[in-house]
C-alpha cells in the first residue's frame, strides 16, 4: 500500500528566506505526486503535480518541486517565502486523481516578519 | 478555474440530530466525488468515494449508516451525519473529479460542531 511521510511537522522561516518542505513516498508503481496548500479553515488548493516527464515541476505562487525516483522524494521548494505562504502543506500520492489518494500528515509553515 | 462549493461552511447542532452537508461542482460535471474527514492539526482521511447513480464506497472503519452519502446528480453529492454526537465534530472536506480532465478539485470544507 502506498504511504506518504512528511518528516517536518512544523517549520518556521523568515520572510524572504528560501523554503524546502520534504516529502517521501512509498508506492508500488510510478506515482502521481501532488502538493496541496491549506489555509486555516479552508479547503485544499493544488500547488503543483507530477505525472511524468521533466522531474522539476513548476507550480503556482512561485513554488516548484523535484521528483527524485532514487530517493522516493518529491520535495517542495520556494526561493523566497512571503508572509502569505503561512499555511499547512500536504503532499499526496495516488494512482491517478482521486484514486487511491493518500495524503501525508502535513507540514505547518510559519513565516516570521 | 473549476469550483467546488460546500454548504454549509459552519454548522452547530445538538447531539442526536442529523446534519446534511452539500458538495457541488459549480462549472463541471463530476461522476466521482470524495469525502474526507480532517481532525485538528491532522491530515485528511478518506471516508468514502461517491459515484453518481450508485452506492458510495466506504473506507474501512467508516460507518455507512452513520455517514450517509448520496450522489444524485453529476454536480451534487451530499453527506448526512445521522444522529450526530460530539465525537463526530470535525472538518469535512469534499473533492470532485472532473469528468473531462480527471483533475481533482476540493471544496472549502464544512466544520461541524456537535454540542
């Protein structure tokens, strides 16, 4: 069965600093990988996704993620964090959209002014 | 972009009553919708997969009679929490998979508080 781990429960960075959120997965086949962001009391917004092709994926709001098959990782990065990026971030893996979709536990990002 | 709307956003009810939460895909058709439950500071847990015109598929450990799901049209799925109790208090989120693109869109979530 597939699983997703996000080793960091909570990360705090200063505004303007770079950010990397870690995601590791376990999946029997080629995975579909996703990063979602959730603001407090809100639903989820898709930041980016990887299905195939270029392993460096660009998303919305200046985020990018790199798929590394050898490390079973799909880490999310942003070169300069904005205060509005403070939220909960979820990595997810699935066979397709919605099918056998598994979310990681989430990483809460705090941004210092 | 595609929008999924949940209603109500917040609901407070007395123990023993039933609460219905709606999930609508506003500008696309969705044969398949999903219902999740999220406890505070935790991840989303899939409760059930809702298919238009057929019975929902529930995940292990989810009580079918407790959480009634109806997917009567291609744009609407409902979750009814029957005989709600305080332990049912949670954040419930739905998602809808677009029939054309297969892409998944999430609702804003519904926070249920049972007194």
